[in-house]
């Protein structure tokens, strides 16, 4: 095969995937710097439970935890393995048992090619309602696999500029003054702090941070405030203390009051718990300034890309967030990050037993590597 022909086939594969076009039943992919044409093979799915150990007790407005259960997935095809993950904080309503039960229903062998992303992931989404983290674990593994088969990272497939990744916030959970000060000092390498609020100690939390740091702050109230007037007063108080944005000040169901606050707020107001799937983007326009996309809530990278595209067309700000996750899911989300305004992708930094090596934070900024797929190596 001539070099021109090889280049044509490789370019055709990249163009097809970037445009959402399938390449089945004839697969064209790059492997070890050579173009391979392969007839149909079979995909094999495996999975296992894993418990993430948090470096500190993680406290939100309505809960605390020291561990986060996850399920790790692998999809093998022609000797290449794609890695995925389902992160399962309790408030999402999924468990390791429910994810494993869902994954056991999946038959990937019916599909001749992993390049059939739209067809495969539409099938996955229809197996059962909800189960969004379980679905994300398949989506991430498939994207990793396809990127590896193409020998390209996904930010390149999507046409994004990796130099435009944003700084990531570093999360400080609700705690005592002394622990908050300690966590703030540990966040010295990061340029933006993210603070969990939503209790009667909110002002005390901010004052504790401000006693040791003057860095910009993003706030997540996690639905903790109950009254719109109180919430707006708090937002003005927070702005005076260097807070640049706020997530989900009120109940996820209270969109009328959210719109009232957003109209009057001096800083952007982002939807978190109110926002989950693609159909929510335009429904929330006007109620919030922007959306916080999380792979575990939206079923993964495919839908996240669509959400980002729709939100930007609707002139809404976009943020990429996370749960406590390994570098697998964090690296997957970071592939999208050059296209957003805010990133909260520190979930892997909050755990002590990461089992992957992926994206890094350099001088507070998310930094993508050029490894194919989602950019990770298994440790």
C-alpha cells in the first residue's frame, strides 16, 4: 500500500469519527504508526468493583463520606483495551451492585466495530432508565478504545486546542476552621479554590479560607439554601470576598426562584443538581447562567460533547465537573475541557489509591498529554 493511500485511510477514519460517522463493518485504524484494515472482530467487556479512599472526610451540605465506590470497566478489541469508570457517590442512587447488574445485560459482541459509537451507545442508553454512571463507564471505555485504534487523543479528534485547557478548581469540603485552613494551605499549587457551602457555617468557612489565602473562589451550595432572598444576600456577600461563581444555590426543582436569583446575581450561577441530560440544556436557559457537565450524570463523553455544543449555541457558559474519580474518568472529562470556561476536575487529587496515570495539573492548569484515547496508563 502506498504512503498516500495509508494517509488517506487514516485521515478518512479520523474525519468519520469526528463527524459521528461509523466505519463498520470495515474498520480502518492506526496502530503502532501503521494503518490497519480489519474485518469484524468481537468486543469483550470486563468489570470489577473498586473503592476509592479519600485523603480527607468529604462533607457536603447534606452528607459526609470517607470512601467512594466505583466500578472499573475494560473493553478489549483486537488486543487493544479501552478503560472506563463508573463513580458512585451515594446521592446519585447507583451502587456497585446496580452497576454490575446493568453491565451484565450488555452484549457488545452483536456489534461488528467499536467505531459504531452512536449505535452502540444508543443501545446502551435504552437497556434501562437512569443508570447514568453505569452507562458512562461503557462510553468512556469505548472512547478510549476508539481513540487508541485511531492512535489519537480525543481532544484532537474533536478539533480542540489543548493549550486552552482552563485552570481546575481544588475542592474544600465543609469542615472545622482548622481543617479548612489546612486544606486551603494544601491547595497552594492551585489557582482557584472551590468551596462547599450550604450550612449555617458558610460565612465562617469563607472567613477561615480568607485568613490564609486570597485566591479566587468558586462556591457550590449543593441545594443547601432554602430561601431565594437569603441566597441572593449570600451571593452579594460572597462576591465581596472574591467569589467568582456559584453552583446550585437552591433546590434542583425550584427553577422559578433560580431564575429570579440568576437575573439579579452579580456573579454567574451554574446548574448542577438541576442538570443531568442533553434535554435539560435548553430547559434551563434563563434559570441559570451556565451548566456543569458531569460524565457520571450525562452517560459519558458522547452526550457531554453534544451538551457543550448546544449550550454554547444557546450562549450559556459551560463548566466540566466531576465526582471523586480515578484519573480514568478525570482524563476523559479533560479531553473536553479546552472548550469550556470553568473546570472542576480535581476528583483524582482527592484520593490516595488512584489506579491510573493520566492528565496532570501544572501550575493549576489542566494539562493534557498526547497519549491516544482518553490519555491514561494503567498502574
